[in-house]
């Protein structure tokens, strides 16, 4: 993976997306885009996304250790990235899952709940990926990282829901 020519570009794009997500969560809190019960969760998600963004810096730089990895030499940047990933992927995945559920509980719409289920399952699976790779030392679990796609679906879907005037039918309590 480290030798893939798209490594840096794809991870820098994810870094940019997380920086935008942090800013968006904080703006949504400031603008009270959701009900008061979601406010704290927006802060939590901003923190989780910031931790994920911080981890992407050594993540991108880990490709510099490819030759060391191939020749069984020291890989300090890769090792640091893997250590940070143990905290970062759960922080990002689980906080997004939590804010998605809070948003759905507040919105009480079918669309919000569908998006929340996608985010919750995806966030938890993505959150497991980093620790599992580190603790099992196996690349067999790396497909779990792809679960971040569900998190992206929630971010896009929720953003669209905020931009489009709602005509959604509120689910009864």
C-alpha cells in the first residue's frame, strides 16, 4: 500500500476532507443547525475528526519508510502512524457514529435514521480497523478501512438535508 502512487494524493484528500468536517461541525454548532441535544455531539465529532486529521500527517509521510520496511530496517514514521492509528480511527469512527445518531434522534425523519444507521455501522467498522491492523499485524483486516465510505455518505447526505428545505415526514415518537 505504501508504494501505491496514489498513496499521498488520496490521503491528502482525506486530510482536507477531515479539516472541512471539523470546521463544519463547529459551524453547525455555532449556527444551531440541529437541536440543542446535538450540540455536545457536534463538539465531540469535531474533536474525533481533528484527531483523525492529525493522524493523517504521519500517515501520508509513512510512505517515506517503504524502503526501510522492504529491507527490514527501522520504520519510525510508519511505527508512529500505526501507534496513532490505534486512537485515531476509533475516535473518528465512533464520534461520527454518535453524532449521526444524535442528529437522527433530533430530526426524527426516515432519511436521518437511514443515514444514521449507515454512519453507525460504518463508523464502528472503520473504528475497529486501526487497532486491529496494529494488534494483529495483519493486512487481512485492512478492508475495514473502506467502511469510511459510509461515513462519507452520512456527511454528504446530512449536508444535503441541511441545504434542501425539508418536506420530510417526522416519525412519531
